[in-house]
């Protein structure tokens, strides 16, 4: 009714002109609305088409860094399957993109604001990739940080009314457009990403790692392969890292950093508690030449007899000393090999008695600041080398440096014989007692020639049976023929079947009544022992003679003897038992069977060094638990790798200044074998509580001896340039105190000598405290898990407070 009344009023009052105006106005208004609607529609859609592809790529990115995403989360998205199809080169569905529902379209303002902030956010991601990872985990599938997160929220708020259905249709059209744009731009994007990846992989900086991950993710090219392209430290550095989770890249976690710091502080506190040592200088009559087990005056005074040189044997103190031996006045760094063979510093071994007593035999002479060694001896005044060649000429089968590699020199003097044997590629174990021939063994070691202080008295020598290729005695002053030939029978125990005994002494070539008597007794004894005299000759230049005997290879001669004298040892007598075992005047049967040690002669040198001994096969279990032959080979390969990569090139050791080396806990001799190319010799020690592998070491053409490290070693102070201890000290701690053992290390190591220890971390820390208390230099310390490595250098001088303790 109201409408009708209005019509009437219009009809009465309106005119044609006003009606036309009204119509025109309406038409113009409608046209403007249409134009405005078109413009608004165009301004919204056009930018969206430009950026739609980039937007899709950014939305896909979080799938690569969302390490916890599952297939169910991906399936919850309306278009998740389509997202997987577009990135069909991914490895599995775990990387599928869990998109927000696309059945609505955001408002124009929201779209515009989203497009304008997209690139700045992407730039910030490249500068701070770790933040991107953290935020992506919070928002699951967004790579635009807080801005993208808020946009998603607004999208969710607009899901109502007719806008929802319209938005669904537009969303489908936009997805098709985005697919097309993806296909067109993928090749270019992949090329750019590959270039970025190549640049990143060429850098070792750990900050490049997240950028590499981001580049791969945006391209959608590699999927899970992004993890394999992470940048890690090199091998040596990566071994030091406690945290090895690849998801953390090269960065440590706070847990690991805190744990490491607490462990370091605890170790430091523990070390501080243990380094309060009160070192004092040893105070005894031996002074700078103190050998605890040979200079135990209290024990020597209590001996009932010295008939069998008991006073020259070992008598270790009940409580091992923890003092340090003083240096001789004016001590200098030893002369280097090979010059040291001919001269040494007098101040290092300040003894002249031997020069006065044996100077005419060219043992040693004093010349200014040096002691000179012309290379002579009692039986070879004109030089040891001529004497050595005379033996070779008398018996070509001895074949120095080939068939005969390891020899024993009894009563060695200053060891010139062994020193010149190096020129024939022969290794000589020399020994002599600490007697009136003042410091003869110390002279030998100062010269760089292997030797120990020992005597043939009442006990077996500390070597296994049947290991020496040749045994030599040149006027060694040993009464071989007395008491049933007990001392010569000890040599028989040590001599390899088929080996030679070279005896150069006056009974061989002089006709004095005493000499004739000894010769006759020796002839009868050697014949009863089935030793065959293969040659008796005379050195015309030196005017001395020698007799060379050979030990039999089998038991046939023993079985044909008319008398059982000397008697065969009991079957229960272990010929290899040698630590503090009393001597007996008996002979051990020779090995029978082709697979028994001693039944065959070793390979010629140097082949024998690397060849597994014939009696070690897969039926034997090795020290490390593998079959014997594999154990041997693995040990050798291990030490070759360690010595070449670490000891020779990685510790800063000048090997030209290293000559006398000791492996304090040798197993198969792999460490010594690996040092073959160096101008050193290695004394291989097999501890008495370790597996008896010393015969294997000798079979390789190396040498060594048994020893109990809870006691002092039979050598003079300052005689070794380098000591090596592989898991020795931690084992010793179960039987004896560590402090006296370290005091012994200090005693036998030369000033500026090196100590290399491989052991558990606890023992390394304990030793490091002792080292620092003596002001030694820590050259290197390394730990990995519970294992550690320590390399230290002994100081040249004692701390002042120790020097003042005298």
C-alpha cells in the first residue's frame, strides 16, 4: 500500500526530464559498480597468479624439516595426495606436506598482506636457518614464521556461509594454475638450487650446513637426501665429538656441553688431588747410576754365599723406591746415532776406570769431553767388524743378516760386537753384570747399543727357550764346564735347534795347562750334549781362535747316548719358564712334529718379520680373541697404521733423535715391527702376568725379555729415548702401586725422552698428574669415551725443590 501511494505521487509530480535523469543516474551507478567490481577482481587475482607458485613452494618446504611428520598427518589435509604427486621424487610419504584445508579463499586484504610479507620472511630464513627449523616444528607445515601462522588462523575464521562454497571453487582453479606454474618453473629452480648446493658443499664452515638443507628443501628435489649432504667436521675432529646425532648437524647440544664441562671439572679436581707428590732425590751409594734391584745393599749383605755370583743377581727392595735419580753434573743431550757408536759425552757417563783397565784392548778411551770407542775388544783389538767377518768366512752357513738375525752376546763388555753387528743387519741382545768393569752396560746403552745388566748365576735368564739363532762368547769369563755344565746347559735351553754357539776364548788356541784342562772338559761336555763342532779356526790378525758348535735339530742323538749325562729334564719341566726359576743341570728334549715351535728354522730375514709363524694357525685363539693367524695379522696392520699416521707424523717427535726404544707391554711385536724403517732398536717387554707371546717376537727376527713391572728393570738410569706403554698401567694397578712404577719410568727415561701411553681415561688422568708434578711437558693428550692417549716429554732438569732435597 505504501508502494502504491508513492507511485501515485511520482506520477503526479514527475516530468519526462526528471524521469530521464533518474534513469541515467541509475545506469551510471550500476556501470560504476560493475567497473569497480571488475577492477577489484582484477587487482586480487592478478598478483595471486604471479605469486601462487612461490606460495606453494614455501608451503611445501616444512615437510623436509618436520622430522616427526607422519602419513596420518599428511592424509588429514584435503589435498595431501595431490601434494605428494607434485613432489613425486621424494623418498617416502613421511615427507608429504600436511597442508591447511583449501576449501576456502581468504579475503582480498589477507591475500595482499600475505604476498607482501612473503619475500622478506624468506630472506630472513636464509640468514637464520636454525630459527626456521624451530618455528616449523611449532607450526608443523609453515615456513613463513609467525606471519604465515596468523594468516592460517584468519583463513580458518573465514570458513562460513556462502563464502565457503565460492572459495572452494576458486581454490580448485588456483590449484590447477599453481600446478602449471610449478611445472614451468621447476627446471629453473632446480638448477639454481644445485648451484647453491655446490657452493655450500665446497665450504667446511659448519654454518653452511643449514643453508644446504634449506636449498634442497625448497627445490623439492632431494627429499630425505638432504641429510646425507650435511657438512660435518673431518675424521679426526668428528672422533672428538661427543654428540653425533645428524639431526643436530655439527652443533653440540646443551646437554653434551654441560656434561663434558662437568666431567672435565671433575677430572681436573681429581687430578689436583692426586698431584700433591713429594718427590725426593734417591740417597744411596750408587748415586747417579742407581739400579734398585742390583744396588740393594741390605739384601746383598744378608747373602749366605756369593759363590755363584748371587751378589750380581737381582735383589729387589720389598717396597719399590719412589725417589728420583739425580743427574750427573754437566749432563748433556746424548750424541745421536750412528756417531754415538764411536763417541759419547764423558759428562754423561763419567767413569774412567774401564778406560784405564781396558784401554790397551781398544774398549774405550778418554779424549777431552768425549769417551771414544775404537770398536775393539779383548778378542778383537783390531776392530769388531773384522772379527765378525772372520766368523762368516769360517762358517758361511751362519749367513749374518739372513739365516742368523737374533743373537745373544754373553759378557758383552761395552757391546762393540753388537754395535757393529747392525752393519750386518743383525740384532744382538748383549748382557754383562754390574761388576768391577765399571758401567760397561751403561757405556753400551749410551752408545745406542742394546744391552742389559745380568749375570749367569743361579737363575735362568729372562728369555724363552729355543729363540736365539746364535750365541756368542768372547772371553766372557764364564766357567761353562763346572757343576755338570749347568751354565752351558742354560745356553742350550736358549739356543734354537740348529743354531750356533761361537766360543772365542784362550782354551781354544792356547796350550797353557789351565787352558788345556778347560778345553778337554768342554770337548767332553759338548759331545755329551750332542753339540757338533763345525769349525775351529784362528784369526791371524787378532791372534785369537774360535770354536763354533751347532745344536742338533732333533732328539735322535739324545736317544743314542751311552750315558744319560747330562740328564734330560723331566717332562713336567717347562723350558719356557724363565722368571726367577732356578737353574738345573739338565737338557730339554727337542720339539717333535712339524707344527711344534722349534721344529723348523724361521724364514730368512727380512721375510720372517711379516710372516705368521708356522705354528700359529686358526686352531689357536689369539690374544685379542681371533684365530691365531688372523690375530697376528690384525695386530701388525693396526700398529703399522698407528705408527705411520700418529707416532711418526702426528706427535711432533723428531725420530732422528730417537735410538733406544722400549715397548713396555709388547704382544706380538707389532709396534717394533712397524718401526723397522726408523734407525731405532726396540726392547720388547712381555710382562710376567701377560700372555707369553715372546717366542713369536723372536720368530719375527725381533728380541725382548720377560719382566715384572712391579719391580725395577735391570738397566742403568737415563738409557731409553722413548718408552711405549699400551694398556700397561691400568693392569699394574691391580697388583702394585702406580707411583713406584712411574718413578721407574722416570729413572730409565733420558732427559727430553718421550713417553707414549695408551690406556683408559682414568689411568691417563692419574699419570698426567704425576707427569706435571715433575714438570714434564705434556705434548699431547686425547680421550675418546673411556680410552685415552698421552704423549709427554721428560724435562731436561729436575725441579729446584727436588734438587734441594739432598
